[in-house]
C-alpha cells in the first residue's frame, strides 16, 4: 500500500497508530501521571503504551504488561549509558525486577538526587532566586527548567537549557551513568526487548547504529522534527535482524504523536507477555 504526504512533508502512514512505545510520566521528567495514561491513550486512539521513564521502573506498574481501562501498558525503562563516544539511551520493554537492575537504578537515582541538588544550588546562586523544586529520585533537567520558567528570573523553559543547564551551560552538572556494556547486560537479563532510542539524535550516528546492531531493536518512528535517513535505519535493522520500535518520547500530556501501526507493532507484540489484569 502506498503512502501520501502530510502537510509537513512526512509520509502519511497506512493505518492508525495503535502503540506508543516511548513515554514519560511524573516518575521521571514527564507531566503525565500514571493514573491519566489510559485517558490520554484513548484520546490518541492507542491500544498500547510503554512507560519508559528515565533510569527508573515506574513503581505503580506491577507487572511487565498490565491492562488499565482497556489500555495495555508496558512496563519499560529508558536507561542512559556511556558508550565511550557519547552517551546514548537504551529502551527496555516488559521489565522484570532483577536484583542487579534494581541496585543500579537505586545508584542512578541517588546520583540524580545529588546532581539535582548541586545544579539547583548553582542556578539559585547565579540567578539569586529560590526555585520551587526539591532534589528527589527521578529529578531531571526538565523539572529544573520548568522551575526556572516559573520563577522571577528572566528565563523561559528554552532559555534555561540554552543559557544555564544545557550540556555546556554554567550551571550544568554531569551525571554518573552506567557503561554501555553493563547497561545492555542488565537490561537483557530483565527485559523482553532491548533497543536503541532515537538514533539520529546523537552526534555520532554511525557509532550509535553500531551499538544498535548488538541489541534486539532500534527506534525507527520518532518525532525528530527534521529530515532523517529512515532508510538507513531500515538497512541496519534488516542487516542485524533488529525489531523496529516507535514512540512519541512524550513528556507532556499528549500521546501518540508518533508510534506504530498494528502491522508495524505485530512483531513487537509477539515478544511481549500477555497483560495482567490490574485495577
């Protein structure tokens, strides 16, 4: 079946998007509460949503796959790892709690809290303001940027990243992340599928694609907001026998901006366990 072009030049998909496999909640740096995921999924016409919070397994999802109000929710994780050439993000799906992964997540969340405290102190000292956010597990730079935007400082959300807490900003503090080999090992032991997130967001795309070749999957459908070489992802996926995933990387309240149609999702569905009924 052929495709048509949308108004922004992207090809229109054959079939509705039924699965958004990259979303964030208030357990990390998203604004969507877990209790509101089913309603947001229904609004977007989704049947499946993967909750992939940063360096954290959502504590409110009590099985690798659950069903809530007719929506199947996959317990996932987005784990940032140091690949040597730069830091990349791994997506794990249908996560089980292994002792090793839980221990590493605890270490990462302690680092996030301590790093957040140092970054907040730098921002408050530099701007001479008090920000309405406290160090806690799951704290990320978007939380700090939102607090800066809401303060009396003359910076909005984008300015906060561009001028203060971006990677080269005066208030930035680096995190102590997991090495790529250790991250892959931990996720392989705990997840049904391990993939590379958004390969065209990295400075060294070729090296990132090399990482993907050693995994189960690669994120193919993603809202980059610019032209990317999707055919290159397809070639890597075919050569390395990778599954292709897709999602919106939602940090706000809207899901399904990107994702997978029923046909695209079918190979992923085969690797996921059946959902458990939960209230």
